[in-house]
C-alpha cells in the first residue's frame, strides 16, 4: 500500500444537489436517550478518556470541546442536513455548552467548504470589523496577560476593546448558500440547552473563579455570573442561560439582522458606548461576511485549500507546507522519530506562524538579500524557494495573545465538506464585563492594536484561523481545523505526517505536539538559537542529545505549560465509502460518525 493510500482514500460517493428539505426535529428532548446521556456524561471531560477511530458511511462530525455539540451535528446529518447545516448546529451548540467563554455568538469564524454539486472549494471570512469611529487604535487599552489584574478596568475605556462581530452573519451566509434544513432548526439544540441548563464542569468553574472580578464589573455581568441558582457557579450546578436563549430565538426568527440592525444590535452599540467605545449602528448595518477564493497550494501532489487572502491564517499554513516541501522535510522520518525533521519543521513553523507579526522586518530581510517578493506572496512556491535557505536567520517577534476557539469538521452523505473555526478571540469571556442579552462581549481589539493600526477604520481585521481542505485529483480527501496558541503548528504537523510521511491519522494525532515559542529573544540570542519547546517525557535522551549536538537548544515544558501553548485539531477523512475521524486521549476533540 502506498504512503498516500495509507493516509486516506478518495471520496467514493455520488454527488447530489442540495435542495431545501423538510423541517427537522433537532431538540435534545427527542434524541435517543442513550446517546444524549453519553454525550452529556462525556461533556465533563476535557478530552476523550480513550483513543479510538470512528467511521460511518453516511456522515462524520468532529469538533473540539463539546460531545453534546457533536451529537447535535450528527442529528442534523441524520435528518437530511448538509455539512453546512451540521456545522452551524455544532457551532451554535458549542457556544451554549461553553457558556460563551471561549466561543461566542458575538465572535468570529472562518470557513473552508467543499461543495459537491459544483466541485469547488470556497472560503468565507466572517471576521471582526473595526469601528469607523476608532481612529487611534494605538491608544486602545491593551488587555492584561492571561487572567492578570486589569489596570484599564477603572479608566472607563473598556468599550474601545470591542469590535463588530461576524459569527452570526457568517452562520447565516453559510446556511443560505449551502444549507438544506430550515434556518431556525439549526438553533434548536443550542436553544434547548440554554433554556434547560448546562452542567457546570470543573473547567467552567475554574474559569468563573478566574474571571469573577471581570464579569462583575457591570450589572449585566453580575446577572450572567449568577445564572446557577443565584450564586457563582460551582461544579455540578445547572447553568441556565435564559437571556442567551432569547437571543438565539430572535436570530432563528428574524435572521442575523436581529444582531446587527435589530434589538440586539442596538443594545450592543449602547453598551459599548456606555463604556467609552466608538460604536455606531452604521457599523452594524454595513457588516457583511466575505466569500472569496481560497488560497491554494500543493504538497506532494495533493491540493491544499485554506482561507482566502483577507486572513493571515491561510498564508501561514500554506507557507509552512511549501517550506516543508522545499526543504524536503517530508522525505525524512516522522518528526517525533527523526530529530532532523523535528529541527526543520519547528524552524519552519516558528517562522510561518509568526510571519504576519513581522512584515516590516520580513521586507527588510528579503530586500537585503535581493529577494524581490513581498509578504503578499507568502503562500507561493517561488516565495518558499527564495526564503527556505534563510529560515534560521530571519528575525521575528513573538506573536500576540490569540485567545481561545473551537474547531469543526463535517462530511455529509453527499460529499460536502466543512472545515470551520470560530472564536471569541480572547482569554475566556474577556475583560469587558459587558453582556448583551446573554452574550458576553469580547475584548479582541485589545490584542489586535497592531493590526488595527495597519488598516482603515471600519475595515476587516485579519486573523490567524486557518482551516484547510485537502483534495486529491479534484476529490476531497482530508479536512483539518485547528485552534490554540500553536494552531499553524498543529495543522502543518498533521498534514506533513499524513500526506508526507504516510502515517495514519490516529498515530499523528497522538504524536507529541509542536509548540510555538512565544518568549521574546534574550539579549544576544538569535532566532536560529531560539529554544525549541518540548513536552516533558516526549522524547528520549538520545533524541535531545542529537538536537544539542546540532546546536539546537530545547526547553522542557510541564503539562500545564504545554496545555497553554499547544494547538488542538480535529480532522475528517474518507476511506472508500467510509467517513473517518479519530478521538485521541489528551486532545480536546470528539468525533461521531453514522
């Protein structure tokens, strides 16, 4: 069996046109009791208890953090929904089960979608817009790191940390183009759990303890905080989100306009401006998600499609894959066995993920060496050939804090494929304390000042999300959606391992994560000498000694540090007529197929 066939096979199903279907009953009240009980029991786990492969001939859903949301997506597929219907159902349900902490109905999303009817891959950017009235982004109060005390909280400028959200407009745009179920139906699971309550997990409770002061800044924040019988949530409490349910019902009834030109939008603008923000209803009215051609490159004969040129995440993934191919990393052994592959891949990824943060330095570097390309060409083969010899020399900055997200991969019975990432783009709930009709409001502008300074007020803010779809001979073969601080690292290591090394998905998913080193360079330290971060116990002494002999320094990270730095991905592939996914112990991704 060839390396290619070991990784996955081609999609072998008949293509069908998508037409509006009959209403579905996706209410969890009517799910199979055993399946509902299993999903709710597993919801308390950070990651699956055991590793396993899942497969089915009709559909696959893989998503991070929420087995309940995965089950909701499977219900959508079973009742005639497309990959778009299921992805919308999963994303909305993830927001409810996460209690609006790391994903939000007022967040952002990026989508790459394969449409079986047309045979084309498209990209949807539903990222942030900035406020037209925010003309001096350099003075936006920066967010404190992590859960640290917020020195800006008393200066009444927190409203300036907000942006125009894109998530709900993106969900509606995806559904209008590719959905089959009635729009209102995809809201049923999220609304049901909002009204009936979500059991507070140990992770939820920890988040609440760390964010209690920020949420308590405002009256609506305090009301949000006390949705578990009137006290701060404890493990095992039932957290009922009545106001969120109201918002979800409003959007299900009126469309995304409810959150842009309707009641929610007006309340949002008023709340932001109460906190010295720069919001206007004109900003909300003019918001539009953007359909665009995906960025495209190849790797080992496969076609890889990533979000379009209006984002940074697509450039980072394709640049990494082009550089890996140029330096022949795929011809080495898997990085967790071959120290040379580890050295090269970590150098490539450190440069690729952080490239968007070092554009001026990158221009200066290439000009000094007579390279007449510019960073807009970062996803191309000529760029990779030009810069590959100099990867270890290039200067770079540490990237800014990127916040938290959820990822989703869906493959339906017709062969449509959705790879979607959505995020609040903040450390859980953020620092604003603003809550609008049950929706906590992100402080994403407080970590994007450098991007805001490079764009016109009111424009689309670039982001790092980079879901991908891999095609083989014009047929979809693999989809990957990654989240976390090292999201490009995660996507690229999976693609190189599966496409280049011919490893099966479960083996690559279970391999040690590759970690982005966010720490600034020390005095006298060069990028080539920047320490590579490795999880404790991941590599044997001989492997580490070989790296040291080659001049590569390593820094061992404990489990807590690794969890804060790693990327997490979900993936779906097709082998013959079977859709396949994997669950890996220690990785916060869950999958179900039928």
